[in-house]
């Protein structure tokens, strides 16, 4: 049996019931996100470029990145698992959550900038305003992708491998420190913006509260490994997955312009200047 010495054996263990359930709910959310993006894009296209608020543009990107988060390679990963599609799944899913972290940092800071306290302190240029946030979230995203990719490779090499017993923890420590700083920054922005939030309408206060809860849950999800290559708890994974999908679709619906305004189209809007306020009215208040 010397000829067997150079052979490599690979054993794949899969729970059929759980696999079917995962395929079902991911496909459901993938189709739902595609439908939501199509409806949003159709309504969004009815509004002239000059009347589109920044928040509406952010939401459009949310829905595009949500498709990547909903694992478009799920069928390939189940029927013919390979490292390439698994890596793309990890990159897309973590990028979406990091994009949301960046979105919350930017929009919550904009709320603070709209107060007299922030304006009296310093006027931030676009570079000084966005660069630190992009750099911070970018470093965190790279660290997370590195940890998850290393995790997947080690599990393939040794199914008994555990991250807690591994000595290579540079990216894990780096990601943990950066995530703690992001959480601290979000909390500071939320606390300093309380006065401005109280002046918002009840609907906007409710949406800010929902955004705050989802942001905390997203951070907890990273800490608990929910978004990792091998989630420890399927129920937690489904809960976080559902939460982010419902959140993005909900704020997408709430950021749409009024129905009668969208149906008028660009030509009618140009003929009725008073309608611009109806379309752009969300630009001042929509800070989520």
C-alpha cells in the first residue's frame, strides 16, 4: 500500500436539513434585495440628478451591496465548494457590514455638524471629514478579511483547528482594537447629537433609534463571529442576517420621495419648481 502514502483524502461533513434551510432563506433574501433594488432604482430614476439627496444615493449603494451580502454564490458554495467563491463570499459579506459602519459614522457626524456646537469648533473639509473614517473602516475590513480567510484555510487543513489556540493573532488583535475604536466613536457621536436628535420629527427619532440598535448589533455580530466563515450558532446567524436585510430595505422605503412626486417625472418637475422642496425635503432630516 505504498502507493497510498502520497494520496490526500478530504472529508466534507454537511447537515442536509440545515443546508437546505440556509439555501432557502439566503435565496429568499437575495431575490428580495434584487426586487427592492429594482423598485428603488425605478423610482430613483424619476427624480432629476440635481434633486437627489445624498442619503438617497447612499441607500442606492446600500441595496447594491446588500445583494453581495446575501451570498449570490450560495449554490456554488454548496454544490461545488471551492476557495475562490468562498473568498468572494467573505469579501462581499464583510464589505457590506463595514460599509454600514462607515455610513453610520458619516451620517451621525453630519448630524453633529448641523448643530451650532460643531460649526463653532471647526469647519471640516471633505478630505478631513471622510478620510479618517474611510481609513479606519478600511483597516478594519482588511483585518476581518485576513482573519476569516486564514480561519477558512486552517479549517480546511485541520478540522480540529481553533482560532483561540492559534499563535498568529496580529490581524485579530488589530481588528479588535479598530472595532473598539469605531464603537467608541459611534457612541460619542450619538451622545453629542442628542440635542439635535430631539429636534427631529418622531419618525426620524424612531429611525435613528433603529439605526443605533442595528449598529450595536453589527458590532456584536463581528465580536461573536456571526459573519465568519463558520458561524457558531445558526439561529444567531439567521437573526443577524434578517436584521440587516430588513433594516436596509426599511430605510430604503422611508428614503423614497413622495409617490406623486416620483410619478411626475423630470419634465414635470422642471415645470413645477415648488415640487423641488417636496423631493429634497429629506436631505436635511434624513441622517441615518
